[in-house]
C-alpha cells in the first residue's frame, strides 16, 4: 500500500475514534446514587427560613 493511502487510512480511523469518543462524552449520564429526598427538602426549607 502506498504511504499516502496508509496515512489517509490512519487519519480516517483517528477521526472515527474521536467522533465516537465525543458522542460517548455527550451521552454520558452520571450514576444516580440513592438520595434521601426528604432530607434534601428539609435542608431547603431550613435555608429558606434563615434567609
């Protein structure tokens, strides 16, 4: 294979890999941990009463 085609193939592969990585980054959702909703509501209510 000529050098030019090898370079083009490498460039295509890197471009595809970068595209996949960017899509993965955009689609990434952080893990939702178990949260105590009542405690959060209570803390908001406390902060409103002090402010």
